C-alpha cells in the first residue's frame, strides 16, 4: 500500500476533521482495537483536532500535529502506523512469522500460511482465534517490535488447517515509505 508513496505526488489534500466525525472515528477505533479509552486519550487527546490527509488509491491518513497516527483504506478498518504500534504494542492482536519469512516481510510481500504454522511462527490459541479481515501486528521470530501490520485473509484456525496460500495481507512494514515519513 505504501511501497511507492511520495507525499509530494500522492497527497491530494489536507482537511481538518469535524468534531462529529472525530467522535465517530474515536468510537470505531475503540471498537476495532484492543485499547482502553484512557490509552486512546494518551495517543489522541479529545481536545486535539485531527487532520485528514487524502492520498491516492483512497487512502486516508489521520495526523495529529503533522505526525501520522493511523490510516484507513476506503471505509475499511483503521490501522495504526508502525511508529504508534511500537509505542503501544498491545493495540493490535499479534501473530509471528518464522525467520525465513522476515526478508519477504521487509520487502512488502504478503505473509503465507506456512510462515505462521512452522516452528518459529505463532498464531493465537484456539480460544482467542481471530476471524478473517482482522488487523494484526506482524512480529518476526526473535524480534521485540512489530515488523509489519497486516489484515488476516483467513481466520487463524483456518490458517492452521489450510497451511497454504496467503494468510495475512501486508498493509505496511518497516522500511516502507510510510515508515520513513515522520511529518506530513
């Protein structure tokens, strides 16, 4: 999504977000992410106004004081930026890929099911299974912080059963152009 992202060419405009829309965004984030309202208040204080940065391919990046906090594709789920995820690692559910998948993840490839089911990979247990189309933090074996953010294409129990094909679609990853941008 952000493989060849250039703010000078890909940003079409910036708009201040109305307070009614900000309330809707706040409630959507609280419903989608595993986050307490107090933590969201630390990330984005209620009195602070968001700025919507409209980009190509219907990508909306929401910024606070020019720092990207989260983004959305069309009307899909909200994804935190990797910088925000590194500050608050408990925001999204975690999955882990084995060492062999790290170089593909850092190149922006989608994560295949065998990378999660092999010895170094990890998926949530059956009692905490994730459904399809859930935003997840992609961790790498032996690393502390998330290396990417993705959207599950299959439920985690289905990933274990099928063990073939794309399991998580990578949305953003370490080293992509969104990671490099600190101010918009």
